[in-house]
C-alpha cells in the first residue's frame, strides 16, 4: 500500500500511538489509581468549606473564580 498524502501518514501514525496508549489495568494497580490525589476533586469537603466562606463574605453565590473579597481581605 503506497501512501502519497502526508496527512494520511500523520493520521496513521497518530492512530497507532493512540491505540498503543490504551492498556488494561491490573487488579493490584487499581488501588494506586484509586487514591484521593488522583481524583478530579481530591478534597471535596475543603472546597465546600471554601465556597461556603466565600458566599458568606460576599453575600452571593455562583462562580468562585473571582479573586478578592468585598472587604479586600481575600
């Protein structure tokens, strides 16, 4: 099979690498992957407390992406 299009070559190589990246996880490795540090939100209680204190200070709710409190203390 002769491939003349360079884009096809790149796509075939990318497909080969992506297929090689998938591998099953052994049962004895699942404990390592299930650690709290591997979670999307490793400390959900801490986040809830932070959002609660932010909402109490600002008297608002919603996004917590803003920096700085209304009193300038954050």
